[in-house]
């Protein structure tokens, strides 16, 4: 299992990975979770996919997309501010250049690869580590996200607790919450699973 980052998908291989990612999102969000999302030909898209995001993808040893997340600078249009703004309560998002939004996070935990003795699937921890690693390399120090309370519990169990920005609300039958996560080397080392690999490799960058 390894982590890759894809932006603009200039190659045939990268376009294939993003197509597999959109199909994974359709299966998870539109299928298993029954969210009200836009599906076309078995693929899930939304308006934020048109904003040139960076996608973090977890691949199996056979290059199947097993996990994904979408990253967009928090100073620009974000899902939290345009779709999930009520999760901020009476406050607002104090976005800065060191903050990035993570959205559309999902993992296919039905795949056998990565399932072991740990309470958390290896793909989940690999995705957490990959998001943090990419952010640290590119100068981001905070990650903001809107997620459900189930994922919030998983983050806590992984040793990467989220600081809430408001109280949980039920949105489309999902108990949702917004929060901030640190993007630093300490968090990366805490969540990184054994045998973790990525195509961008934080160890090659100066501390």
C-alpha cells in the first residue's frame, strides 16, 4: 500500500486513478452512506472538483484506489464555508495561508489488504499519514474539515484528535461536525502505520 498525490491528472495513469476515486466516492457516499450526492455513470462529483484540488490517494499493491481525500486551500472556496457553514455555529472560519481543507475523505475497508490485528484498518491510518505528510511538505500547518462524528471518533483513536469549531448538527441524516487538525511531524509519526510508503517522502525534506 502506498500514498500518491494527484493534481490536474496530466497522464493517462493519473486520469485512471481519479476515475477510480470518483467511483469509490460513489460507492461510499451515494451507496453505503446514502448521502444526497451527485452521481453520474457510477461516479460521484461536486462543484469543488472543478477548483483544481489536490487528491491524496491510497493505493493497494495492485494499484487499486482504496482511499481518497480532496485538499483545497482554506482561503478560497471550501465545502465547509459554502455547504456546511452551520457547523461553525455562531463563529466563522479564520482561514489563513497555512490552512487547508480536507473533504470527501473515504476508505474502502472491505478490501482485505491492510486488514490486520489493529482496531483501525491500515488504509485509514495510511490516509491520515499521507494527508499530514503532503501538508507538511507544502507548508500547511492546519487542516480544517467537516466530517461525521464516527470519523471524529476514529481520528481520536488514531491519536490525531480534532478540535471542534462548533457543536455537531444533523445534516442529511448524518451527525456532522467541523474541526481543526494539526499538520505537523509529531502527528505524522503518531498515525503513520508500519510499512508506510508515499511518493513524496517527508524524510527527504529538511526539518
